[in-house]
């Protein structure tokens, strides 16, 4: 039986094993996609190693909206396959895979007009609920009157919100969940080492037979041998394809998403709120005794490791939320801000990032080497 504990002693022993053993699978990247792939392979009895240049969930997988959802807005893009796949995963996570980590959360879709909007949104939510199939861990959506809304969400402006439809999705502490999957992979025998960066590929002829990596704590090189290498490097994919001298079948465009964190007292509502914006949606998400409000969706080309939120990002979020809130949110109430970068598979070079698909890509640019990118947190198992 293997231990699931990850720590300094375990890391020392992992570094030694990386240098001497030959693995069936080497995973590059300890975000949710990488740890999911490592767990899948290790639980099938394969000999697995995983390295991350930073820490488990240090990239996008700790900076999301923390929703396990089908993605209501993808319905409007007619991306039914993506929504159905994600809803299936959501139901499994809430009911079977990790109900201790993934919890249901209710959202109000506020209506500002009496009949047409209710019919349109109601039909969309009925389709959203139906697409999950017969596994039904979460309640069906519900129509609410203006009087009910005033009781449930006193912070929603009574002068413009004429009613709402309440639907359910789920939420998770993303970094904690990714760490739990990594520890479960370790429990199944996966060798996991953080602060180990993949630098180049080891080849025999055209075949990739491992990775030359660097232990960033000691600056020592490690030659890791593996029958297959799977790269799950998210927004670092383009950079690594270049370093590895591979001609990849896709590129990754980065889209920045910012969230602000507010105290629970800032918004009076017993449920979360989803608002349609000109380019996407904005969520007001209950988070313990706080609120997370976001997100933005803008093209990004700066530092991958440390994306930051600008004053404009924060103002945009406040402005969008304040369309329906009374009293309005104030900048002084903000107690935290974080920014993350979406890895969007760029299949159409000229497209704006908002329109790029959230579907994932699996690419095999060389024998013995696979790279996976794109997708959503919710569908990490499907990707791996
Ligand atoms: C603002 C925002 C909100 C989002 N909200 C949601 C949501 O609510 N629900 C949802 O389902 N999805 C959401 N997503 C999408 C989701 O978060 C991502 O799709 C997912 O986290 C990507 O995981 P990943 O493992 O592919 O990438 P990452 O988590 O970025 O992992 C890549 C890893 O590769 C490592 N790496 C890079 N270079 C090297 C190297 N040379 N050697 C070794 N390791 C390396 C990095 O350190 C990093 O840990 C959101 C994304 C953003 C940005």
C-alpha cells in the first residue's frame, strides 16, 4: 500500500525514483488535468510519475470560479455536447466521486421583463436540467415571483427585477480538490514531485522516451525515462511545444478572468446570482461567509505565472454587479482579488477569446508524446 502524503521526505524519495526508474507514463503538469490523468493511469496499475515546475494547482486550477457546472452560457452557443458532458460530470461529482468536496449551489437568474424573458430563460433552464440525463443529484429549476425574490434576495433591485428563475449547479474548492486527486494518485503508487520543471525531451530516433527535467530546489538535472509522456501544461503548452521542438496541432490562447472577494454582509441573498453581460456572464457566488464575484474575459499576453487584476477589471465587475444590486457594492468593501488565465484551444486564429471553444484537444505531435489542453475544470476526467 502506498502513502498519499506529499511532503519534503516524500519529495526527496520521489526525486531519487525519477532518476532511476522507467515509467509507463510521465505526466508534465500538476493542474487538475495532469493529476486527473495521473490518477486514471495509476488506478489502472500503470507505473506513473508526475512533475510540476511550481506546485500542485499553482496554475489555473486554483484561480477558477470554483463552479462544477454545465456552463449555462454554452447553451446559447448551441454547444450541447460540451454542456451535456459537463453536466454528467457534475452529477457524478456531487453524488459519487467526491460529495465531500463538491456541494450544490443555487443561482437566481433575475428577470427584468414579465413574459418574453421568462419564457426564453425558462426554456433554456429546462433544457439545461434535461441535458444531465437521468442522474439527478441536484433539484430541478424553479420559477420565482417578485415577492419571493424580495424575500430570498433583498439586495436585488426591486425597481428592475420583476422575478427570477432559480437553478442549481455545484461548487468546489478547486485547489483542495486538485490536491486531493494528486494524493489519491499517490495512494495508487504515482510518484509526484513539485518544483521539477520539464526542459527538453529525450528521444530515441523519432520516439519520445522521456524528459530531461530540472530540480528547481537543487538546480540538478534529472533524466526521467517513460514509455509515454503526457503534457498537461494548460497555458504553458505553447511555450513547452517550442522548447520541445514539436510542431503541435493546436495553439493555446490565454484569456484572463478576474474575481473579487467580498464579505458576506456585502450582498443580502440566500442564493447566488447569474447575470448576463454583453460578452459573457457574471456570477455572484456565495463562498462560506464571503462572496466571490466575477469574472472577466479578456485576451492576455503577459506573465503566465503571475497574472494580475487591473483597476479596469475590478471596476468592470463592480459595474456589472451594481446593475442589479441595491445598495451598490463599493471598492472599499473588496477584501481580495485574484486573476486566472483560461487555456483556450485556438483553432481559429482570428477569433476573439470569448468565442473560442471551451472544449479540449488531445494532440500527438510525436510518437510517445501526447499533449492535452483546453476544456473546463468540471470535465477534467473526460480530458485525461
Ligand atoms: C477565471 C477562470 C474561471 C474559471 N472558472 C471555471 C469554473 O468555474 N468551472 C470550470 O469547470 N472551469 C473553470 N475554469 C477553467 C479551469 O480552471 C481550467 O480549465 C483548468 O483549471 C485547467 O487546468 P489544467 O490542469 O489544464 O492547467 P493548470 O492548472 O494551469 O496546470 C498546468 C500546470 O503545468 C505546470 N507546468 C508548466 N510548465 C511546466 C514545466 N515546464 N514542467 C512541469 N510543469 C509545468 C504549471 O505549473 C501548472 O501547475 C476557469 C478558468 C479561469 C481562468
